[in-house]
């Protein structure tokens, strides 16, 4: 915001000096060029900042999944939330288009697994959780389970489960 305010002030000063320079004051040309260079520098800084935020928002999709925690969403602007939602939909469309009928979830197994099953502890009451073989597991606070890694990785990221390292 400070950079934008500074840019607005520099632009207005340049506009005033350009009209004076047109009327014959050539001593203002160097000052106008200097301010223009300052404007270009600030523009590059603002664009670099916005691009960095965009990369961080994209990384949030891979880290937290398709639903962001409220604490993170609170610090995002409406445009950033809109960009996140468009990126989320685009990624979902792509994942459905590859990997056969069911698609391919690229967000699973971000790190290569050491084993297919892991031991997890439930950090809060979640309710029933169904595994692919049809079994349902009741996830209650402080209960421990031995579950397929790919099935519970999303719940670990959401803070429902905790991976128990043995």
C-alpha cells in the first residue's frame, strides 16, 4: 500500500512537471526521468510481491487441500481467495482428466511412503471413516488406528489425525 501511495504521488508530480516542461522549462526533464525510474522500480517491487503471494497461495492448495483453514483465509484478500478457488477447480479438472475413470489425485503421497499403512492418533472427534475395503473406523479423540497412508493423509493435513512415529 505504501508503494502504491508513493507511486500515485510520483505520478501526480510528474504530470504537473510535464505540463510545465512543455511550456519551456527544460530543467525539469531530468527530475521527470528520475521519478519515472522510481515509478518503474516500485512497479517491479509490487509485481514481485504479488507473484510471491500467488506462489504461496498455490502451495497452500498442495499443503492443505481444497479447503483452507479460516485462519489462513482471513489473511487473504477477496481476489486471492477467488484465484485460489479457480486454481483449485483447474487442478481438479486436470486430475479428473488423467488416470482413468476415477482420475488421479496428485495431492496424495507428496513424499514417497516408507510403508502403505501407518499408525495414527485421532486428535479430535471426527465420526465414522470408511476405508476402500468397506470397513468403517470410528475416529474418536485419542483413539489409535492402523490405516492406509493414502486414505488418511488428507486428514493428517487437516489436523484431524496425527501420524505416530514409532
